[in-house]
C-alpha cells in the first residue's frame, strides 16, 4: 500500500511502522525537513520489551520506500490512504489548506492521528450531527468538503518527541503504547486498516516483538478514551501564571482529578461509548506518576504560541450540547483562553513595535 502522511514529526512513528511492514510512505513537511529526510532518511528510537537501551530504526534499512515532499508537491490521488498527523491549527496554513482541498476532492480514506477529532468524523456520531462545534476549531472551513464516512479517528496514545539538539528527521519514543483506530464507514476501507494492523503486528526485530501496534476497533468511541486523560492531565498543566508537570496536575489534587476524569468518561458514554473501552482512572493516574514534564500543549502556551488544539473547548461545547456543564472544565477553558489571548496580544504589540 501507499500511504501519504501529513506531519513528519509524530507521523514518522507511524511511517516507520508501515515501512517495517513493507508499505511505502510519503511524508508531508516543510522544504528543509523534506530535503533532510530525502537525503538521510528518518530514525525512530524505540525500546523493545526487556531491553534497557533504545534501538535506532532507520528508514533506509527497511523494506518499504520513504520519501518526503512539501504540501504543494503532494498528489493525494496517488495514494491508497492518507494519515493526518499534525496539530489541528496547522491545517489552516495556506499551503496545507490547499492540500486539504485536494485530499477532500480525491475521496481517499483519511486516518486522523490527532487528539482533536476532525469535524466531519464527529458528524458520524448521531448525537453530534446537528451540534454546532465550529468555534472549537482553528478554522472549521478546512473540513467543509470532507465526507464524514471517509474519515476515521486514531488515538495518538504513543508518546514521542524530537530531541531538540538533533535533526528534524529523528524521533525518540518515550511511551510505546498502541495506536487505536475506529473503523471507516466503508467496509473496504476498514479492511485496508485491518491489513495494516496485521502487517504491523507481524514485524519483529531479532525475533522480538516491536512495540507500538495499530489496533482497529468497531466502535467510533475507543479513540475518545484519550479525552479524559487530556482534560485531567494535559490541559490542567496550563496555569494562570505558568505551567506544571502532568504528574503534578493529576496528583496535586487527586479528588479533583478523579471527578474531572469521571465526568468526561460519563460524557463519552452518553455519546455512545462502551465503558469496557474506556481506560480506568487508576491506570491513567499510575502512568501519570512518570510524566514529569508539562504537556506539549502547556509548553506551547508557555512559549508564546497563540493557537493550539482545543480539545478542552470541544469537550465543553459537546457537554453543553448534551445539556451538561462542569465548573472545573469551564475554569480550564477560561485559563487556556486567557493565556492564548495574552500571547496573541503580545505578538500584536511586538509586530506594531
């Protein structure tokens, strides 16, 4: 199969898994990163079970073929499936917006690997078909031409980062959990996903299993299990005058965390989620003890960014559409709103100056 992946950072993890299974991948990225990847390939560092050191998996050594192009150069019609692995505001950039228009016109199945589900995917959920959620998105018009059934959602559970002192073609995997994907509306597209699932599962290194699998679920709601974690940990890292580590956000007030987590879980169940597909709070809280840095969203806000993925606002709006409110969630959204507005104002003043 041929896969087009938007996003060469987080997307390089999925691309490496596909390349190991013998599939071909094209990464969409900026021109400098594309040139680097085309000349040196990618390197993903991942720790195998019962090993103390990370293995370096280089694309040049894998059976699949990798190349990288800029958004303007991409031809969506040439691929079997397209993966959306960027932060939601990035799709509003002019060059990427043009590519998104071409992707929608190609009518290729799109697997979204985002915390923020694409707006058309949410239209597949009966309860949300008529709920106005546009203002939760950086620019909802980006998604206007997409057919809901051609979009699926995959939870970006594995945690990975680019080492800041190294090239943009290198990714270090810190938490090698699985990608959890919902089915497509079309059975033929779901079968493509299941083929990728099986091919990735069959790969070994020196006879050893390789972490980070693709798991396909019949439920549309399995990827949404991440929402409880995001609202309990990631967005609560953003404070009025700074940021804090995920561990502190979760364990600093364990009662508040328990209530926040339970409320989001209950909201997902009201949409149609099966409790059996949700992650127990105790399991998440235990994992959070090892999360010693602020979330990526919090770090972005603290660095002066004025646009981030707003899963916090999305969940708030979905809750209100269902007649549900939560004071703690309202406070989270208000703090993030204020921090982003201050960053935007600072940029405006700096530009005037």
